[in-house]
């Protein structure tokens, strides 16, 4: 990580007003980067490029721009932080005859331009709306990129932006149940079109099966929170906590909980919840898989707000039992989603596990069955009950192409 | 890890360019240690684009043009 090195090299120059620094974060959830900067006591203004509007292949990237807006150094290595005062900050650069114009998008004009129905116009409108919209724009951003993708098949950046916009909506109050799965599908499509994009590859891996040699994604968050708290400060809160898949150690995000050793309802005797109390969303990463490969399943259980359903937290936590088809293997049969601290609560609960498709599996649509058992109440002071929710996780198996290595 | 390796490999060339002082433009790197070409506006001598992105702190759109008039270091990173 080169950020602390650059901070050390630039802090005094910033304080003296000789240079400004701006951070740009290439992450789906930029508040995690803010937590990182808080941990390292770095106060740089931080901009978020979750959709990779800058169209970069990888990070980190450090650029020196003079006072007139001209790039003087690019792809600066960490070691340059020690000499940047002499090599850049104290240099005098000629003023250009004309300063580069400042780009200010005109949203109504860009919207009007979409009547020409070109991929370029829709993409430009989606790009601008993602930045300049009112915060409730993700549905319109998705629609704009969908138009662009339909008009120009195979444009990798559009696919990536579409995936990121789906995930943005998924994490908003306007969430649609399939948004997470759609995000993954478009990210995977983008990476398939341009496999050299490291930033995109990491976005897919972030939610996918644990890598054989796990490279930490967000394991640092635990250390950051502990150290910030030990300083007497309050760690910045995250809008979306990392999923289990986003830690290098499997199961690290799940608190110790009582996991059943045997199937808890083998005869199916517990009364079913068919969505009256809890809705379930499924996402599989990757969304299509070849025989012999592994997928990571993400399940989200959400109390039905219409029926005022609440989790009952004074009993056992939600348990999910995985029932993989014959010859399939899974990294765990039972997964527990811990209770909240309050007596009752309405937060979404997530469950993750991995399943491996056998080499003998025929191509086509299939499903991985399982069920959740949980305690749910009708309202804060309402009747509480024990329910089972049957889940069928859809999965598309594609034939392995000859000569393709796993 | 791959990015780190690429950066280590590219460090020597870029340091040499900085240390030399006379030329702003680093020598071209061999293909095996390069990423894809940077987009227009990110290369030495380019006018840096005046794009806007949302502030990670409050979601407000911020244009990098707001920093014009000062020497600016742009650090693009990810915390993973």
C-alpha cells in the first residue's frame, strides 16, 4: 500500500500550502477507503470512482499535475515520495497559452442527446447521472447503460459500469431482489471482454469463492477499528459491512455461534414461511460455472416490512442448511447468521457458502437446495414463531470448452 | 499482489526519470512491465481531465478543477 508512504512524503508540503493532494478510490464501497485513511490519520479529500469512469486498468496510480492542469509525472513509484519536493513541487512550469477547459456536464442536454439513441449518448448520460444525480438515480443510470449496451454489444466499460450501478442500487433503499446477481453477471461479462482489467477482476473476486492462496481484501478492517478505538476515536461506520467472501479467512466475519452438527429438520416438519415474514435473495458468483468449478452462494434474508416482521433475538440464531445435489460438495453444511443485540430487529441477515460442481454434471440449468430455520415475530410485541424457509439457488452449468484449463 | 509486482518492476524506470530531472517524460518501458496505455489525459504533457466524481465523505460531486492553481498530487488507490 503506497498511500501511507505518499502521506509521509507530502504532509509537510501540504501543511505549507505548496501542494494539494486528492485521493481517488477505485472501490465499490468507498467508505472503506475512508476508514483506511482514518486509521492512517490521513485527511486527504477522497473521491469515489466505483464505476471506473476513469477507465483505468489497475491501481495504485499516482500522478503529479502542475498548477495549470498539465500532467508532469505519471505512474509515480512510492520511492518518488522522498524526492517529490525537488523534482516537482519546487519546479517552475510555463503557463500554457490557453488553460484546458473545465468540463461541466449539462445533464438536461445530455438527457436530450439520448433522443438520438446512440450508445455514446446513453453512456455519456449514464456517466454524468452517476455523478451529478440526486442520489436516487441508480435506476436511471442502469437504464442508460442498458440502452448503451443494447446499441453497442461488447463494450466492456459499459458492462462494468452497469454491474457497479446494479450493486449501487442493491445497497440503496431502491434495491431490487436481483440487483446483486445482475451486478455479478455484468462484471463477469466485462472481464470476459477485457480480461486484463485488474480492478474489474478484483471486483469479481471480492464476492467469489475464496482463492486458493487467499489475498486479503478487507482483513485490515478489524485491525483498523481496534486501533482507532484504542486511540479514543470512533471508527467511521460503513454503509455495507464486508461479506464473508471479502475476508481472506473463510468464516472470519461470522461470530462464533452454535452450528448444528446434524440436519436440523430432516423430515421437513417445521411450518413453512413462503415470504409472509422473510424474503430471500440469492446471488451466485460466478453466475455461470463449468463442471469441476466452485461457486460462492450469497443468500440475504430480509424481514417483510409490510407485515412488520422482526427477528426474535432472544433465541437461537438463523441456521441455513445446505443440501447439495448428490456428488456435489460444499465447504459447510450448516451456516449461522448471528442475532443482533436488541431483543427484536429487522436487519438483513446474510449467509454464504461454497459448492463445487462435480466433473460429471451435465450442462444446463440446475439448483442447489437448502433451507433456513429462524425465529420471527409479528411486529415488535407481536406473536413470535419458528419457521422454515425453503430455498432453491439457481445455477447455470456450461460445458467446458475443449482445451480450457480450470 | 500483481499490481505490487508491476509497480516494483516499473519503479526503477520511473525513479530514473525523476532523478534525471532534465526530462519530464520517462523512457518508454518494455511491454512486459507495462500495463495497458493510460487513458488520454493521464500521460505526461497531457491536460489532466477536469472530471468530477462524488466525494466519498458526503456524496457531493467534486471536480478536480477545484484544485487548479496549486500543484496537485492525484493518488488513485484501493484499500483491498
